């Protein structure tokens, strides 16, 4: 990842954290101001209330630092670590007012990211005996894509394109509007060369006929969209024989119930929308102790 792009992502991350804190605080935490003596110090611990894979620890550190740089955080668990119910994740010590200000924002990020990481790890484990990689999609919460995709990486998955700018992904609407799969791929290859873009070209196919025509153009990746298992296996066998350099991705109607069978067809990648579009948050809690 080049420096400009890395700086862009870090900016997205920082802005999202500050926005989350601002929307919660607005004119102030009136409950804390009404009930907690000014200057009161204490500590808080965040624990897991169920088994899972932890994600968002580094984000929580940034949240608490944004509330008060004087808050001290002791980590008992790192991103990507499996935890059991009741296990201690981190401890925060300092002034109670900023600590309480950051509580919900930190937990919101951590619970969602841990849920994504946990679900991703389950998929990764399911296909670990194959060469298939589990990919995410762009089906993320608007404004939170950085965190959703980071959580997928934490869980052992691989990020697909981040946005519209880092891969040429030719889908059904592009194909139909271009007059077919071959014209769409050729135009993309010409555009990439003229613009001197260091990106891959991926083309979606909906049938064996489209696959055959796509392989002639030799894109970097071909996406097998909504293929049945039998048809997918036939497509993989044909594609690997016709053009061994092309990688294959499977997508559509793939879940925990059939991901192993999909991986065993020989595809290189499996994209799973549910990793981020319908994740269940991992249950975490934060409790306070007075100094």
C-alpha cells in the first residue's frame, strides 16, 4: 500500500472515530456531569461475555486517547486473539468523566469488529484444508468500511477491493452495457494500459458460455456468479485447462452450509457478503471500579 493511500485510510479511520464520539456527546455527557464528582478517578475493565475472536482493540485505544490522552490502557488481549467468556480484554485507568465518554463508542467498534472477526475465522477454518481464500465485499456500513475490512483481516480473511478505485471489476451491468463480456474486458485492458494503472481486472460470468468468451481475453480473475456446485466444478476444470494463469472467484448464495464444498471445487477465492452486511456483534461489557 503506497503512502498516499495509507494516509487516506488513516484519515478515514480518525474522522470516523471523532464523528462517533461527537454524535454521542453533542453538548456533553449530562448524566456523568450530573452524577459523578468532578475530578473523580477510577478504572474500568472490558471483558468478553461470550467466546469469540477479538477485534477493534487498537480502535478502542484510539477512542480513549481521543477522550483524554492521560487515560492509561493496559491490554490483556490483542486483535485476532481467541477469547473465552469472562476473559479480560483490557483495563482503562484515569479520570472517570472521559472514560465514561468513550465507553459506548469503544464498545460499539469492538463489538462489531469482534463479530466480523469471529465469523470470518469460522469461514477461514472451514476451508483451511484447501487453497481457497475467504474474501469480503463492499457490502459494509457506509463510513465504517475501514473498520469492517480491518476486522475481516483480523479474522484471517483477505480484503477484496476497498472501493471503486483499486480494481476494475466488470459485473453484469457493465457487461450488458458494453455489448458482451469480451468487449467489456478488452476495453478495460485498453483503459488500464492507457492510464498506466497498477490494478487487476476481474470479470463476472453467469454461464459457461460467458466463461469461455472471457477466458479468450485473459483477465486476471474471473468471478463465477451464482453457479451451482456441479456447474462450478465443471467451470473450474475447464478454466484451469484453458488458461491456467486466470484465478477464479466464487460468489453468490455461499454460506457456512456450503462454503467447504465450494472451496473443494478448486476456486482460488470465495467472497462472502454476510461477513460485513449482516454481522452479529460479539457481546462485550465494561464495568467501573472506583479508585
